[in-house]
């Protein structure tokens, strides 16, 4: 008994030590705002003093950044001229990527952040047209043959913390890596397909699914070239959405390699979202428990009902329905049509993916089979897999353009 007690105490100390040590692992995201960002602006300015040259360089970066932002949002058109005071009002910050300061000269590569609300009024951009469901990010780095996520503070984790997500269509949920994150979101969990643990983790972080961006680093010799193979993986089954390879000639350029890798991976994830491949896994949805009163009503209805029809069924069932949402109008139209079915007491979209497939929770007086018949009677084509219904317009019905999913 004494040995067992000592073993238990020892195990507890080991776990506490892992959690306490995680305070040195965390890397908080630098910026999660929705600012417009223009990076890689080259400036070379001379002035009477170093401070004057730097100030003039930042002014020039704002002008160049404004022209680049306008060109990006207006298909290469020339930007209207704005005064420096007007630019000061819409610029949220200047990011120094690299700078060299001399007595009378300033050479730098800068980035400019434009406030989305103020700059958007001039640009005519009201907001993000397409947005994914919230997706948990677990960056996994392979180095020296061993995988790491939040167990230690890695350069890959720092690169994801530096990435500015405001201009992306992906709603990234980026853990800091502190507290219990190293124990819960480790490299082993990133490759575990079991759904029960994933449901708990995603519910804790407020996410609908998981992204596992992976990089495998190979160093040819100490201080020499570094090769990184990047994989865009998605979901608990680690589906591969795309891959590419980058290389730098010196180890000191590793942060630049990883920053470029993050941007390329974001492009892959956005492309997958547009193509409808970045869809929430229905098996990760936590089913709502049935209340005791509803269960009693279902039992009484089963005892007293003589004829059961699709419109009057035994008890209330919560059914998960997937449907294509090419635009916001398709969401509203589909919800309204489903709510209009006899026996439906509620229909709400629980996971929205504009440009892809969204998920709706339907409360129906009957079972999933009866709801399927009711949908088919209204002209929907219905497919069923694992208790989840996938609906789309087709057959003899003439759907409205907003409710027609992209083929």
C-alpha cells in the first residue's frame, strides 16, 4: 500500500510539473484583428537626421501601401490620392519587417495595417464575403525525427502566432499553448481519430473542427540550408488538402521560411473552403440530450396513437441536416423552407460555411425517416449517412437561384 501511495504521489508530481512548465511554452497571437494588411513594402529615404529619415520612410510606406491595397481590391485600378493626414486616420499601425538606420538614411521593408472599418468605407468593402466556421489550429513541427506541437515552444508555433488572420476567410482558433494546452493539444492528439475526445476539446475551445498544419524540417548541415515540407491537414482523420516544399540557404532565415509557409497554407485552406472541401465533420457534433418531459410525451404518444403519419410522429427528434450555402440568401431561404414543413418546430443553422456546406439542427415531431419523407415530398433530394441528412434541390422541382447548391 505504501509503494502504491508513493507511485500515485510521484505520478501526480509529474503531471503538475508538466502543467507548471507550460508557462514557458506559450506564444500568444500578435494580432487577431480584422485589419487590412499590406506587407513587403520597400522604402529607401534620405533626410537630414536619422529620425527624420525614418519618419519620411513610414510616410512613404503608407502611400505605397494605400496604392497596393486599392489595386488589390479594385482589380489593378489606380488609387485615388489621399493626403498624409487622411492616411494617418485610416492606418492602424506600421509593422517593421526589416530596417537599416543610418545617420541620414533609412532603408527598410515595412508592412502597413489599415483599419477595416475606416478604410473599408473608402474602399467600398463592407466586410468579409466568405467566412469559415471556427477551426482549432494545432501546428505540428517535425524536427530531428520527432513531432512537437505545444509540448515545447517551437518556431512553427511562433510563426502561427505572428500570422495576421484578419484578411483570411478562415476563422482560426489559435491556442496560446499555456495552461493545460501542452497536455490536451499534443502531437499525439493531432493524429488521434477518436471522436469522443475531439468533441470535448472542440467544445472547450469553441470550434467546429480542427486544422493540423504540419511542417517537416530537414537541415543539410548546421547553419546551412533548411528544407521544409508543408502539409495542409484537416479534421480528426488528418485529411490532406495540399502540400508544398520551401527552402532557405541559411538556418538564420528559418523564421522567413515558416512565415511564407503559413501564408501558403492559408491559401490552401481558403481554396478548399471555396471548393466546399473544408466542411465540418458531422460526427463531431454533440447531440442535444432529450428532456425527460419530452421522453414521457413520446412514450404516451406511442401508447395512444393508432395511426402514425410523417406529420404526426412519436415524440420530438433533433436531426442534423447538411445543405449547400453558396451565399447568405441560400441560408435564409433553406431555413425558411425547412421551417415550413409540417411537424418541424425549429430549424437553426449551427455551423455556417458560405461557399460550402452548412449544418442545420432541425427539431421534428417524428424520426429522421419521417423527416426525410417530408423533405422529399417538397421536392428535395435527400441522402442519409450515419443519421445525418444531406439535402439539395433537384428532380422535378424548380428551385430558386439562391437555394441552388453549386454542382
